[in-house]
């Protein structure tokens, strides 16, 4: 669905919307394939820090 949305946005020349749709498509594929995402990386980095103390 996100890839289809990106194709529509490309035709409408809405670059910022294309980028967001492609990011969502990448995240969906990462969930299916089990690949490592940037959210995983941030989670691992900040899991060992105590922020706010």
C-alpha cells in the first residue's frame, strides 16, 4: 500500500510525501523479513541510559 501511495505522490510531485510513503514501506518490509531497523538501533542505544536523572 505504501509503495502504491508513493507512486501516486511521485505523479503529483509531492516529494516529502513520497519520502514518507517509502519510509513506511521500508518499515513494513523490515517487520516481515525481520531485518534490523533504525528504531531497533535507537532502542538498543537508549536502553542502557537513564535519561532525566
